């Protein structure tokens, strides 16, 4: 391994799961749907570096972690440990890898065997890997995680420990093998706030003391400044932004990151700020296809240049199109509650259900005509008409660009018309240029 070789590399990693199939799918020989949990993730982890992967529940963070430790086989892409792809590992290589890449799980109340003492829990990985001098290692690591004196804790079982103490034991169990990498899966999410800060500060100190690297996974952006040098923001299986922690907290560039940062609590009841403009939850990552995956919740979707429309009204049209495409508009339900059983009444009811903003001119006539087609049982034609008038560049996958050195973002607001830097699709380098150089590119944020 060269001196500049990263300890861990992830190259265009994908992890898809097959969706459930029914008997009709089998008879019709339909291909099973694909749950795109991790979809084209690329990143590197250097020696003694801490990186945070941040995103809401369901964005693929934990699946990424489980794939890194070998609990899931990648659907595509590669994981490289110290220059060697894990796809080439022998059984002996896997055992060494699992010694050197350790996990701290989310739930300190269930990750420890309730029948084992602290001594037994910490000694177990040493027994598995045939490492001697167990008593000294166990006592030393308890001192390191500030469970001292060690004699006070060695013979306790989890039921006799507080939540913070349990998590410190879990951290100690990961450190006792002297690993190269720690994968921390929301390690403080189930602890009270006063304990969170103490545990995170200790984890950061231990990174330096043990000279390990860490991937820290969390949904809580407010905790990353304690522990991570770099933040990677994940949404529906993809990284949408990556930058140094201080920079991304002070000046987020992707609309999703902006919403996450604006939701961080400020400990000042007199502080006045705008409310977070993000509603709903991430969609199910099933057969998503291309396009910006945040577009159905984004407060800044880009309308066509020749369409003059308020953002709120445009968002309603885009949301209705999404419902039609997913066959989830509930037209039958609306039809059942309409008192007058005629087409005009149904069209009016659909419009009242999904549209609050006032439309004018061609925008109004196009939407009204589409709703009439929906009422007539022609949703495909309605979608086509809405797409022709209101199609957005956000429905194409944005390339990853570098608006500033070391700061990468995948958003059309930072692509179109800029002279920035476009990250190449294979992750091997970057391409300079403006709008023309990035057209048609489908890259991933590293």
C-alpha cells in the first residue's frame, strides 16, 4: 500500500433489493421491482479521518454501513480496503477485515448480550480473533472510554448500566481490537442530550488516541460538528452534497441540506428565523428512475424558462404529476364523494383536492384540460400534456459539480449556466467547463 492510499474506498456502490412479487407478477413474467437503497455512492476515507453521512430515515445510510461490513453483497460497484477490493477477499481476508473494521450500533440497550458481563462482552471479540492478554486489554479500554475504575464495571451486566454507560461499553467493544476503521451507526440517537455531547466528545478524542478512521452515520446534523471533519448529505441512496463540516453548516448549497441546517435547534427562545420549507417524507426508493430525487419536496424546483408561474403553484403541479405517475391520485375516492355525478363536478373536486394556488392564462387552461383527461380515465395523456407544458430540468439527473474547491453538490441550481467544475462520472477526476460540458452527464457526488 502506498503512503497516499486511502484506508477505505467506495466506488459507485449500489445496493438494490428485489420488491415483493405476487402470483400475477409471476404469471405475467414481470420483472420484480427494485428497491434502490444505495445508488451510485462514491467516497474515500483517509487515515485518521472522520466523515459523517447525514440524511433522514430511509435515505440508505444504514444499508450503506451494512454493505461496508459485508452483511449485504453489493449489487454493483466496489469496496476497496487498503488497495484490495473486498470482492477478491479470501475467508482469511474477511476475518482480518472484520477485525480491522468495527461497528458501533445505534441501540445501546439491545446491542449488548443481557446475559454477559462487561468483561465477557469486551473479551468476546478477543477470543474470536485469538488475541491474548485479554484482561489488560479489557481494563485499558474501559479506562479509555471513562468507565473507571474498571473494577466497578467489569462484572456488571447491561441491566446494571445506564444508557450512556452501555454505549461506552459498545464503543469499548469496537476499540478493543485496535481497528483501522469504525463505522458508527447513529451511536447517540437513543441517548439523552446531556449524555450525547459527552459520548461524542469522547469518541472524537478516541479517534485521535487510537489513530482510527470513522464513518459516522446520523440523521441529526447538529451532532456532526463534535466528531466529523467532512459531511456527506445523502438522499434516497445518493450523495447530494459534500463539504467540510464548518462550511456546510454555515453555507449549505443544496436545497435539501439547507432544510436540514435550518431545522437545527437554536438554544435561544428569542431567536427569530424562517421556518424550514420542506414537507412530507422521502418517497419509497422503488424503481425511482432518473432525475433529482428531491424534486417532489424541493421548495426551489426549476420551471421551464418560458413558463411564468409562482413556485408554490408549480410545486402543486409537480406533486400532482408525481401522484399520477405513481397511480396514487385517488381519483376513485374523490369520485365517490362528489355529489353531482358529472365530469365538471369531478374535475372541480380534483382541483380543490390538489390545488390551492390560483393559476392564470395557459397555465390554468393546461391544468384544467389535464384534469378533464383524468376525469375521462386518460391519466397517461394528462401526464403527457402536463409534462409538455411544465417539464423541469430537475427531472434529469444533475451532475455533481464543484462550486468551490473541495465542495461538491448535485443540484441543477449550481449546474446550469455556471463555469464551475463537473465531477467525472467514474470518479477518477473532474472536468472543467460550463453548461455544455455537463450536459447529459450523470455523475455522483464524492
